[in-house]
C-alpha cells in the first residue's frame, strides 16, 4: 500500500480567545478531522513545518500533537511521522459535543442550449468492463505490443530534455506530424505537407473545434442517416441544423442533399467505410460532393476512422486526395488502429485554416501531453506502426471470418449481413418486425454487447438490425456466443 504523503501546510484558523495556543491548535486540528478535511490516514506536517506556518514555537505544536495522541486522534512514532487514526474516537461524536454539519442549499442548474446537448452524451461515462462478444468499434487491445510501447515511453521519460518540459506546439509535436504526413501520403493517398497536419485528442475533439470555427448557430449540415451518433451530438451542440440524408450501397445520397439543403455549410461523411452500414462512397458521388462544396463554399468533414482494415479488394484513396480547392477537412484516429486510451487523432487542414485552428486549440486545450506524441512519432517512424497494422489485418480477418461463418451456420435465414468488407464490425439486419433495441437489451443480460442499428438512425427504420463487433474478442469466443444471440432474437420473436 502506498504511504500517505506528508502535508507541508494545513489551512486552519486558530481561535485562541485568551486560551493557550496549544489548545487552539489542538481544537483546530480536531475540528478538521471531525469535519473530514483531514481524512483517516492523512500524515500531518512535521511539528517544525506547522510551527513555521503558524508562526509559533515548535514546542507549542508538539504539545498540541501530544494532546491529540492522548485523546486517540493521532498516532505515530518519532521519525515515522504523525498520522490521523483510521477510526476517530466515538466520544467526540456525542450529541452534546458534536458540531453541526454545514449544509448547502440545493441549487437547480439551468444549462445553456449547448450545455443541454453536451449533457446528454451518447457515450458511456463509466469505465467499460473487459470486452464481451460483439462489442462494436473496439480494437484488440490484448494484441497491441504494449511492452514495446512501454519501452518507447520510458526511453523519453528517462531522458526528458528541458525543452520537452516547457510549453508545446498546439499543432502537435513536429516529428509526429512529419511521420503522420508520410503515412497518410503512402497509405491513404492524402495530399499534404507537414504544416497542414495538426494533432488533436481524437476525432470528437477535432470535429468540435472545427464546428466552432466554421459554423454559426442555425447553419445546415448534411449528415448520414443512419450515421455516427457521436458526430451528430457534436454538431447539434454547436447549434447546427442537421439535414438527414439516406445512405445506400454507394454511400450518402448527394442528390438528396443538394435538393433538400443546397446552401448547407458542411457535410459530415465517412466515405471510406460508411458508419455503420459499411458502404464505400462511389467515385461519382465523391466528385459531385467536391463540386457542390466548391460552388457553395461549403466544407466536407471526412472522418477516415478505420480505413486501414479492409478485407475485400483495395480501398479508394481518401476523398481528400481528389480535393483541388481546399474544401475537405480530413481526420483520422489512432484509437482504432492502436488502443482507445491513447486519445490521439490527426487532421489535415487547408493551409489557410491551420493557424486559426492552432490558435483555437491553444485557447481551449493549450496543447496535448507531449510524451505520448513523442513515443507515437517513434512508433510510426521506426516501422512499428506499419508492422502492427499488418498483423492486425490478419488477426481481424480471421475473427471476421469466424463470426460470419457462425452467423451463416446458426442464423442462415434470420439475418442479412451488410458492411462486412472492412472495419471492426458488421451489421446484421433482423427480420421485419423484430425490435432491435429489445434484442440488444436481452442480449446484454446474456453477457453479449452490441448496438441496435436504430440508435444510429434519425428516421424510423423499415428493418432493424444489430451492429456486431468482432475485433475485441477471440474468434472462438465469438463463435460460442452466436447461439446466445440466436436465443435473444428468438425471445423477442416469440413476444
């Protein structure tokens, strides 16, 4: 067990009122313990430190400490420090001597419009337990080379130079931006310089800050329907008017957007692999989107969240690779390719937007912690990231195939599988009339974890479904869980 840290100062007020100073010090310390300001096990300042703080003789403090030891409030020996006992003496809590507890009047909180949206997070607030079968959007953290990552962190923690302990560049650690720019040019066809790359705390933060910079309240934004509910929350909290556009096997319906809201200021897109349906945005629609954004002076926010994991064919390069007029805001994240706790992502911005973004980031966050950025720069530039991605593609392909085989075997007629060519999850459409939220609720009670397709949708779905992840648990565990999924569907069907 960690030893409690000794306090050097105590915020106490002495009420001497003609009494000896040691009695005033004793009473002030006793009150602090009774009110919970000094918790059981807390180490008090040394008598010398407290005497210096209170500007009294050291012997006066020693006498106060000795009185509290005699009363059973403090314990300790010479050289080991003085600590508050784990259980305070009960006799001091008799009604005749107890101090009335200070109470605060309850205050109602009226949130702003933005606050109302932000206080309804679509994400869990508690720490998630170990992954259960079918948790979507979750990578295999058990397969991440954590020992290597630890060595990279330790390498720089042990040899931290003074310049790395000072203020950092709000755009991100430059060697990391250089490594990210090179990776994106090679693997995603992104056309960029290092100066266009900025590092952020994940896609949600990047989207939030860019909407604050580029949107006014009431501006229209195209969103995919069904689509990423986390992005919708950010856009709604910025006061945007969400324009719901359907998606099909070719991605978002651009013609529908032009017809419904031609003057929208932004479109939020997942073109490499539409979230959650898995469609790749066709080249024809990409070109039409770019032309619309150029003509209307709009922005295209490209969320390239898990394009590294494709199992059938080769992915199209990023939408940004076709941009010739600086309308695409490209973002990617390391939370899927590495592990969620890293909380790092990147954006490639048009040159004219980099400085305003960096200034805005310096206002709301100043800069991100530097040590993880330095380690990540090494992880990429030394080739570890590329090797990790290759290993994970093989692992995820095996886990994906195991899940698909089990679904085809156990539920050949009940489910229609879509969106399985890439990513870390598939969508299983349920039979018409089966409530996907009811299936999810029953499945959770059976120790399965999935997201109902209806949660991604703004309009009612003609046919529900469940989003099934395969990345976070072993192939064998997914296979064993499919009969349980069948049981959950059958329970809802019998109602």
